C-alpha cells in the first residue's frame, strides 16, 4: 500500500474564519519505508497571519509573496495523493483546511476523502495512551523519536517526524504484504507492483561491545540456572533423537 504522511501549516487555527494554507509537506512510504518521493510546497495565502501563527511557522507574507496560490498547485497536489492512504496527526484540522481550499475552486474537486483513506495518528495515540498528552512532541518523547531539530513547525519536517512516530506506534503490526505475489493473485487479490529502486535501505543495527558483553552475561546466568540457553542451539540429546 502507498501511504503518505501529510502535514499543513496555516495562517491561523480556523478555516471558517478565512484562514488559509501556507505550506504542505508530504512523505511517501512504500511498504512502510520512505521512498524519497516527497512533496513540498509553500503557498501564497492572500490573507494576513493570525496573531501567533507566524511565530509558530517562522513564515512571513514577504517570503510567500512569490509563491503560487493554492489554485496553481491543486491539480499537481491531488495527483500526488490520489488513491493513497493519508496519515495525518489531528486529521480533522488538515482535512478541514484542504477541503476548504478545494471548495473555493469549485464543487467538481470534491473532498480529500473522495480520493484517499485517512489514518489519524492523534486518534490512534489517544486510544493507546488515554488521559496523556498526545501532541507530536509528546509522542516523540514517549516513543524515542528524535525531534531535537524541530525548532519551528514546518510542513515537510513535521511530516518526516510524524512518519517516525507512525512507524513506532504501529511497530507491533505485521508488515504489509503477506505471502508471495503468486499467493495474492491466486487468492483473487491483485498484487501491487512496487518500484524497489525508490526504496531507501533499512538501517543496519550492530550491537556495541558493552551490549554484547551484557548479552553474554545474561546467557551465562541462563546456562547456570537451566543448564542450557536456546541461543546455544539444540541439546545433544535433541539432535540424537
């Protein structure tokens, strides 16, 4: 499945008051791995920032003055997300703004939900950690995601961080794509072709010397208590049988 982590930045908190989108950032995941095929766009809003909103993003109207307006990037953006599963933190906020922008262009554009399915990581986090703070920063701290470089809110940066948070939130789930492609076709499910040339390599994790020493110490205790550790392989009597 093609998944897209999406984040927007806006001139204020409420689209019903006429606030507009000033930045869209998207990170594409294929088989739960970043593909490198990201989407990032600054947008000229043609309205003033609400008090406080400009400080959150660090963006200014002067910086955005020569950027395209939403009408100019709408088709390109929709083509990028079309058919994907969108992963958004507090999805109602971003979808509200995106649907508002589309409505300004005409009813024929419909809504984002007409084109994509949506996963709300805020809802996921509230179900897993009820009664706790579940902001993006709070989840980074809880799940061990490095966000030290997040001094300001930014569409692409926040999408990249949210991607790490989403993978951490769902790390107990099995990877997408059970069985072989032949199994999928024989079962009546069309296997999706993945361009593996776009997939970034998974990081290789190597135990440090201290970690290896701690591991060996733990095995020694198991051998002393049970006479054997499963990491040693089968016992002699098991192989003889």
